[in-house]
């Protein structure tokens, strides 16, 4: 199967398998405030990540490119929506265009449509610093994502089987490129030890890419004739992964992603420690099934919902939302307690 056919398979099966919402956000509860002492007009959702100024904490996460006309058209539409709503946007892995120049246009269209946007390049951890620089240059990217997808590769019959040396390669990329580097998972989450290892080689931004939304183990099993479903329920749920990453004893900016479909989950993710939130599968489904206008309306509605929640909590900024009071219950409480994370840090703090 060609790389471009595989890209289309991923889109098709991501739409078919959908979002199961196994993200653990149902274990997270805000404590209601009857006297928030704030007005809706006081709320700002602007955010800064790695020195980049963002008008919203929402961004469109890496999905596509490199599969000819169909992926060109999706990237073009995503870029148009991102421009109209002021969101940052990541492209899918650019390896295909680094190997085959005829695929470049499927990524370049994003910069063409969104000349002054915050654009994020994307490659896997097999990349060298030179490839990383070429990917950044291809779309004049403002940041670079390096994805970690061991489980996806293991679930894929034609996938990689060699994973040694990734941390050293990441270290050299971080040293050599001149834009912020985000290390991301693709739906299996990151634990605090992974975050510590990444910090030890100079990484300062991670996207936890948690479990509970798009499930690449399931997607690869759909593509395979002899599917082995060992990894279908594998991964750290997004809410737990954000908490783990933000409690790692290292300086790190945390991005939350994996299964986001609502402003309430987004607010919970931020309160658990995320500075921004990436949406992939949910946005793709709206775009493909309902079109650009619907996706634009959904983003406007997510912004509106977030502002209402921030008002209810008395949080004027994303930074303040990060210290809103939360109760962590059930499975998530059990998990975090077992991992030595005291959940009282969330329930007994106050917004300053
Ligand atoms: C992805 N994702 C992804 N990630 C990445 O770093 N490089 C890539 O090329 C792709 N490709 C891709 C294709 C499709 C069709 C989807 C839906 C997703 C993963 C994506 O960025 C994200 O980490 C996961 O999908 C989890 O988030 P959601 O989809 O649950 O919001």
C-alpha cells in the first residue's frame, strides 16, 4: 500500500471509529462559585506558548497532507477555518513531502491560505535536524511538532519495529532548529517520567495526546487483515495524562489533546494544567460531514462556552483558569494517588 493510500485510510477509519470519550474528564468536577466577582466582558482567552501569541487556547492538531488532492483539499479547508477563527494549526506528518516533492503542495497550501497564521510543522521522532529544518521551511512554520507513536507503529503490520535513539534525536532537533519544538503523542498519553526524560534533553513544551479520543490502535486494526487487538484499550486517558505531565517536577508547558469535543472538557483540561488544547478527530468529522461553515460555528461556540465557564469560576485569564478549584474523583483519583500525586492540590487552591 502506498503512503498516500495509507493517509486516506487514516482519515476514513478515524471518521468511522470516532471519539469514544474515554478521556476520564467525567472524573473531574469544578467547584461552583456563587460570588465569582467578574463580568463576561472581563474575560480574555488570549494565550502565549513558547513565545507565540495566540488569540485562543484552541488549536487544530496535526492530521493530514501527503495524500494528493484529497489531503490538499482538507488542509486548504482547515487553514481557511483556522484563519477565520484565528486559531493556530498544525499540519500532518510532512515526511511524505520530504521524500516526494510532488506532495509539497498538499502542505504548502496551509501557509498560502493563512499567510499570517501560527503554523506548526510535523514529523516523527525518526527525523534528523536537517529534515526538521526542511519541514519548517516548507510551510514557514512558527513551531515544530515531533510526534511519538510507538503503539501506532506496533499495531501497523508495515510499521516500525525500531524505537531506540529517539530521545537523542529529539535533543539534537531541539538544539538545532530555531522555532519552539513541541513533543506530542498521538492518542496514547504521556506519563510524568516521559515528561521528565524530555525535559532532560531540553524540551520545554509537550502535547500529551492522551487516550480517549481518536484511537490509532483501533484504526490500524481496521486496516489490517489479521488484526490483533492487543492495544485497543492502551493508553493514559487525557485528563490523567495532563495531571501527570503538569505534576512532573520539571519546568514544562503542557498542551492537552486527545478526545476534546466540548468547552467543559477544554476548561477541565486547562484547570488540570494545560496551557492550550488541540482538537483533531472531532474537527475533522465536522468538516467532512457538515462543511467549513459548521466547523467555524462550532469553534465560535467552543470559545463562547469557555468564556461562560471562566466567568462562572471567576477566572479572568487562561492562567487564572489553571488554578480553578477541582475535585478529582473515581478512577482518576485512584490512578493519581497510586502515582504519588496528591489531588488535594486541585481541591484546596484558589484563583489568585
Ligand atoms: C492524526 N494525528 C496525527 N498526529 C501527528 O502528529 N501527525 C500526523 O500525521 C497525524 N495524522 C493524523 C491523521 C488523522 C486522520 C487524525 C484524526 C489524527 C493525531 C492527532 O494529531 C491527535 O494527536 C490524535 O488524533 C488525538 O486527538 P483527537 O483526534 O482525539 O482530538
